[in-house]
C-alpha cells in the first residue's frame, strides 16, 4: 500500500509540475505571440473585441513601414557598436577583477569584496547623474553624444565580478596548483587554465551583459541628443504618435527588429546558461 500510495503521489506531483510548467510557458509566450501576431495585423484588428490572434490577411507592409519610419539601419549600427564594446569591456574587467579576488593576496581583500557586494545593492539609476557629469568633463573633453560616452560607464559591473569569482573558486585546486608548479604566471594561468575551464559561466555572463546592453534604454536616451546616435530601444519611440494615432502594428513590427537578434543568439548559446549560472554555487 505504501508503495502504491507513493506512486500515486509521484504521479500527482509530476502532473502538477508539468501543469505549472505549461502555465509558465503560456505566461511568457503569450505576449511574444501577441506581438508577432500584431505585427501582421491592422490597427482595427488589434483593437478588435474579442481579440484576433490570427490575422485574416497578414500585413507584411508593417515591417516596411516600420523600417522606413526611422533610420533603423543607423540604430542597428549604434546598438551593435555599443553592445559589443560594452560587453567586451565588461567581460574583460570582470574576469581580471574576479581572478584577483579569488587567487591573489593583497591587504584588505575581504573588505574589497564586501564593497563589491554593497555595490550590488546600488540601483543603476542612482549613478546616472554622476556618470553624465563625468562624461561631460572627462579628460577635459565632452563625451556627450559619442560611442565612448555610451560604452565607458557600463564597462564594469559588480554582478559579473561576483559571478565569476564564485565560479573561479569552484575550479579544481589540483589543476591550478599543478600549473603553478610548472611555472605558470598569473596571466598564463588565467588565459590557459582558468578561462577555458570557466567557459560556461563566461558565456552565461556574456549573454546577460549582451542582453542588458542591447535592451538598455535610459542611459542611451540621456547621453545622446541627435537622431544618428540613437539606439534601437530609443528609436522605437519615434514610431509613437503624440496625438494618440499610433500604428501599433508598425510598432510591434519594429519591436521584432529589436528582439530577433537576441532570440537567434539564445538559440545557439542556451546550452551554456544553466551550467554557467550554477557554476560555483556551492563554493564560498
């Protein structure tokens, strides 16, 4: 009886788990499906009650209208430059800092790590004004409305350093000690041993950073003041009509321009995400 009862409870638990998983997929997928469907519908169909999920006559012209409504080619260039530049600097900075905290000995290292944890609690919005003033006066130059002004303030992040530090501490000590015995210096140890062994967490952090840079809206909006320096997230606002006559099909088509590259990247890199986020989770 106990074995039969356990099987029944296991069956109920399994069905409940799949049900919750399906509900989660619907909650996440429904807005994306609505956006994809809306990009092929007219404004009348979008406002229709009951909702029309499948357009009767797909309106592909929405994508053409969205592309021509604003200089999206220039927005793409700006977004790619700032995303690649910001993500690259962030990964390099986080890797070097995490290695130093994990393996080097220096005074007050624990206090430094505590300061890093405190930095995780500071909202990014708090730093916008100091960063803007710094970019306006850095090295006696005005970096407002420039690529370096958009990239440099986001070149470091406390979360990435913390994540990589935890992963580095989870690496096999025997391999690191053997490399030191063979005469590896710190840079060679980092490049030849630590980085290859930490590939999943590095890719995961790179994806997190890439998504954050690609979707960033507030800082590019503040630091730029001309149309030819705007990014995709800011450029979508050019499609909103101030008098309320917004063509939502065109807006949703433009939104697909923004999220499509990220979806393609995730398809090819998803296998690293779980391994990267759990790397070093049990190490202090």
